[in-house]
């Protein structure tokens, strides 16, 4: 069996807190390796790694038992990016970054690019510059013993901002390029799987709030998926359109609430108020003949997405050597992977015996010398001891010295009461009482205490109480407008409960209140 998993992890440098009870902290080989092992897949495709090559560390790039391949964003740091981790038993024959072929190595690539005349060279470079696609070519063996070629296209498709027409155009052009490449590979005789975050909920059943969205079916991304996918359902041979099949809907055609992405800002995962935008799409023959299951893993936390995957009735045939794109061949990591045996040195038995037969007195003498040296280091010097004894009371530093008075007889020093703390003032007053100066009355003491109390209350008063929401009469949470526009940076209050179905009274109410400017 061949098991593949896809997961938008929302940053590979984070430790994915919550994923398989992973403790927060810096991601390490052990942490990432444990997560990969828990996913229990032969091939694991990750999206939105948010790491550039200069920030990629060896613990993230090289994990014991896996060979990995990364595609990086060329434009922005901490943005986009995909990675594919293959078990050594599923080592690919070839690996390639990007869809256009412009980033591929001349000596080693997957090939089969199709007709891209509709794109300019500059446009192709732009589409591949954000590190959104990675191809790995594998050999698989069917149950009948036949060897075939399987191409995995790991993609993180662009998100379309309704207020930015340029990004919508970029997203549709990326879709078109992905389809051209996938269909060209299929036409060349390879089986093809497209998996990852497609950033589009295909059907209304794949989106919780589709009924309230305007022109849901007219969305350009959904139209593209209608063209790419077959409407084959329940293994019926009717309504075949596209060359690929949504593997999850093939096995679960009417499953509701099967979502893979939720807003973390609104806490929508609590009510399963999300959408299904992560897929495992296989070519028609591959899904019908070899796919045995397609699944979601919503119980796996650590990201705003959950893993998705599929199981196939084929076995991987590992290549003898990893492709040149493998991270272990990068110059910054080459030659650093040493086995632990290289650090172990065989000791001569005679030298060990001589060391163990040293006279006990020599060992005692050595320890005594070490203790004396440690005592000399910790013992304060004479000058230090004198300075410690010469230290004065803190108030003495605020009084004029005789030397200062002689040098500057006309110098006027500020009053001590202008910079001493309330506690110091109390000490000075007690000294005066002890000397017989009892001119301060009890009422004056009380007035002074009240002044100090009001001062500290004004400084340490704390924030104002939060307003209560209208639906539940509970304290609200304060948010900040981050969308560009006239209200950018303004603060507002909303209901603190997670977002959920509008018909559920336990979910967030519609309370909204702008914060008063300070």
C-alpha cells in the first residue's frame, strides 16, 4: 500500500503547537521527525512552509528516514513555499521545482510541459517565483506486478483577495498553468496526482456558508475546478467531464461538514464553521483502479488547516539515488551528515587500565588544588572588602558633602523631598520625631498619604472595563482593523465567542462597537 498525506502547516519553522501533543519551542529534527512519523505516510506534502532558502536550517531540511525537496519564494521572505518529504522506501526518480520548467535543472527534470504559448516568459517566471509548486516522479508497482510512473504535484494555489483584481487574475493564470502541466504529464503516459491547498471550495457542500455568498457558482475558481474534475459520483460512468477526480468525494459523495480549513481569528473550528479547500485529486484511471480510501484528519491540530490524504493499492519502488534537488545535496548541507559512529573512538585497553590504577593520593591532591583555586576566585579582594564597609545609606548620596560645599559655596541643591520616594519620606519624618521635632500633625500625615494614594491610582489604574456584547451580555474582545482602508489601525469590540452558524445561539453574536479614540 502507498499512503500519501497533504497538509498546509502555516509555517514549518514553528513547532506546530498542538499537533500530536507537540510542546511549543523551536522546531528541531526530533519535533519535525515525530510529526512526520505520526502522519504515518510514505509521501508527505506540506504547503505554506514560509521559509526561504537562506532561512532553511539543517534540522528542517534533513530528517532521519526521509529525503526532502523544497520550493522557495523568490520575492518575499516568510511567504508561501511547499515541501515534499519522501520516506527512503519511496525515494523519487526525479524532482522539479515550479510548473513552467524555467526553474528546472537541465540535467534532471520531470519534463512534459505542454503548450504554454498563451504565457509570456515573464509571466511564467512570475507564476513560479512564489514557490507554489513542486513535482516528484515516482515508480510504483501494481498488484499485478506492473511498474508505472506516478507524478505528484504538490501545490499551494494563490488566494484571491476580492479587493485586489490583480491577485484574482494571478490565481486564475496559475490554475491554467497547473492544468496544462498536469494534462501534459497525463498525455505522456504517467499517472498524475494533484494534492495540496487549492484555495477554492468546489461545491456548496464544501463550504458552510455557501448559501449566503453571492454568485457562489459563478466564482472563477469553481468554474476551473468544474472543467478540471470529473463529476463521476458513486462510481457511475455518467457525467464525465474532466480528466481528474476529487478522491474524497469519490468515496464520500454526500458527506456534510467535511471541512479542512477554519479561521483561527474567529475560533470557527470550535463549531466546525469552515470550508474544504485541501484536496487529493487523481487521474480518472488511477482513482478508480488503485485508490482504496481518501480521508481527512480534523483531529490533528497545529494549523488553521488539517491534513488530508489517500491510500492506494500500489507499492513504491525506490530510486537508487535521490534526485539532485534533494536538500541533502544543497552546498550548505553537503558533507555535514555524519553518522554517530564517526564520533566514537576505540580506546586502548592498556591506557584505560593505567588510568584506573593512578594512586589515590594523586587524585586527592588534584581535587585539593582545584578547591583552593576555586576558593581564591570566590574570596573578595581587600579593596572590595573596604568598599563594602565604606558603603553609606542611600539618602547620603542626596545630601551635600563637605568637600562639595567648600568647592561651591553658592551651589543650591534641590530639596530632598523633590525626588525621594514616599517610603524614604516616612523614614525622614520618623527620624525627626526621634530627634524631638514633632511639628507634623496627624491630619497632615493623612493628607500626604491621600495625595500619594491618588497619584499611584492614576498611574496604575489599569485598563477600562470591557463592554458587554448584546447577545450574551459577556465581556467582549478588542480587535484591530488590518485591512487597508480608511479604518486601518482602528480598534473595535466584538463578541468573544467563536464564530459559528448564525442559527446557533451559542456562537458569536453580531455585536460591534468602535473603541473611543484616546
